[in-house]
């Protein structure tokens, strides 16, 4: 990058991304320039002549090279927004996605409507903690966040601090498919999870940038249902009467997952995401 001011740097960054086949070059260029130069979008529009240093030019250039290699924008920025809250992300942790806000919204609504003294919740396969932390922050309920990956746990702990919910959230390192992990925790009023649910075929056809994300957070076995088959029977037994278990699913998995819920004695219902796709299956324990 050789531009001497913000406006020129933004144009050059946009051009390089566009020539590299990026689908949204202007937006991503803005994100990279704001990240490196510490300016806002308004600054770039109102003061395009703001000078940039050689170090900033070089760093933006490195960021563009990383992006053109397929590395996710979110990893390069190191932080991404979920439900209006900030989350640190990077190699080893799944990137929070808008689809998952459907699950977070359902959980917050349930917690607010059923709040009582002693209400407890757990987020299984917590990753960055975006679901559980959002629940704690907005519904003001205590949440245990269970995650096995050491890399993901480090982001989870940082995000608890970043969002100021240390008094409500506890990161628990454990295998959500283990009966020992489940039995070591108390009974819950609310259980939420966004487990790995991509099929073997999905994994073979992943976009380049998704390949940067941890396989263990994506792969759900041959048909994508391995976690549901094991988690729902195990954790529904840790649900208090009247409590809710809610799980994000992949497109088209609703019939199979609803059947698993019903086999565990819960009448299964669903929620659609903003695109009209059935994204969450949930059930209330009788």
C-alpha cells in the first residue's frame, strides 16, 4: 500500500480486494482501514485527507494479503459483533454468525419470562461464548459455559471479561458428550447449544475461509446429527421440569432433530431465522 492519506488507502485497499475476487470489497476495506488506523467510517467520509503512516500502509497491505489468502475477515480484525455485543475471535474458535442470534433471542426471551430465584442456565459447546454471554448480559441470569477446546476456552474467558459478566458467567472445560461432565453440574432451567452439525459432504465442500475455522466446531458426523443423538438424551435429564432445551440446527435437519427431542419426552417446536430457515429446535420438559 502506497497511499499517503485515508481516502487513498481506502481506495487502494478496495481495489486490491475487488481484483482478488472479494464479494464485498468496499465494506471489508473499510473494516480493515478502521481496524489498522483507528478511524471511524465518518472520519473516512468527512476527512479523506487524514495522513497515514508508512507503518499503517504496510499493515493494511498485510491484512489485505491475509484476506486474499482466504483468512476470515473476523480473524484478521480479532473481534466481531454478535447481538450488539463485542466478541474476541481468532484461530481455534468458531466465528459468531447472525444465524445464531435466533437461538440467543429465544433463550433471552425464555429466561426473562421464567425468571425466578435460583434460575440457572448452561451453554454447551460454548466456543466464543456468544450465546451464553448474551444470555447473561441481557437476561441477568447465571450461566455456565461448557467448552472442551483449550484454544476456544481462552477466547471464552476473555469475552466474559470483555462483556463485564464475570459475576454471572463461569467457563467450564469439559466434554459435553460425557456423562461425567453432565453429572458434575447442577440441574438447569435452560440449556442452549450450537453443536457441530455439518455433514461429511458439507465438510468436503467447505468454502476456503470456513476451512480456517476449527473442524471440531463444525463436523457433526456423516449425517451431521452425531451430537444431537448423544447430547439431547444426556442433557435433557439435567433439565428441571418446565425448563427448556434449545439447539441450533443446520438447514433441513429439523425433522430428524425434532424426532430426537420427542424420543426424550419433549414436544419439539421450532424457530425460523431472519431468512425464514428453520434454525432452532426446542422443547419444554414436562
